[in-house]
C-alpha cells in the first residue's frame, strides 16, 4: 500500500474522546520496549510520527494517527510496566480495556511480541483475554533482524506450542523488523484485505 499521508491526530486517556469512529481502525499494543513506535513509523514511512523512547512505558495515552485520510492506526500504552506504581498500572489497564471493549470500528489489534525471547506469561494472558472478549488480534513478532532464522523458528515454534494449549487454532502471525522493513507489506496487505471486508459489511 502506498502511503500518501500520515498525521498524528490526538492523544486521549478516555475512549469516549477518541476521533469519530468513521474509518477502520487498527491498534498496536505490547509489553514495554517491544518496538511499537518504531514499527508504526516504519509502516507509515515517517521517522518521527510516533515518538520512540528508550524508556519503557513512554506511551501512556491512546494515540491516534490518520493514514491516507481513511485509516486510523492507534498506538496504545504498553502493558507490564515494571517501574510504574500499582495505581498507575490499574489506571492504564482501565484505559486500555475501555478502548478495546468499546471502540466499534476497531477491526484488529496487533499484539507485538519480541521475537528474541521465549513465550511470556503476560503476553499469553493478554491474548487469552482478547480471545475471551472476542477481539480479533494478530501476533506480530518484532526485531527479527536481531536473531538467526533458526533461533527465530525455535521461538515461533515455542509460541505456537504455548498458544495451542489454550487455542483451537492460531491467530494470524506476522514477523517484522523495523530496521529492514521486513513484514511491512504483510501488515498492509492484512489491513487492506480487512478494509475490503469491512466496507462490504457496511453495504
């Protein structure tokens, strides 16, 4: 997909203040420091659209971006903050759950997972929660340029094994690298196909 325009729209702490739900919407979420902002910048061909930071937990708001004037991408706060207080973590969780459960035009949530590490309980629990709420999601593995293909395959196999203990089938899986732009086409192809299905369902 060609990116003609990409702009930051608004940040919120409340899903009720998000932009009017008139375009298909795709959210990105993952543990702190999984490479979320870098991935959004790579997808949108902009270096500084989403603010990147080496400090985990920098994204603390629901950030909306408008792409090609007809798609919303949303940068959500990460989960699993080691340094945030319990009260702050509860506040973020409430904000994220409110958004995920109530946003009518949210078509897919991309759950970002660091491809370098074995399956993490917090990621598996978050995806199980999405499943219970029937929120469609994609497992999006980041930073694949940082490990060999055999190590990547080993970790992907371990994740599949862990997932299939709870799930009858795997959700869509995409592997990406913000450095090499690997996976960019796969993400946009999924978005374009989903948009087509979305517009058909509206008519």
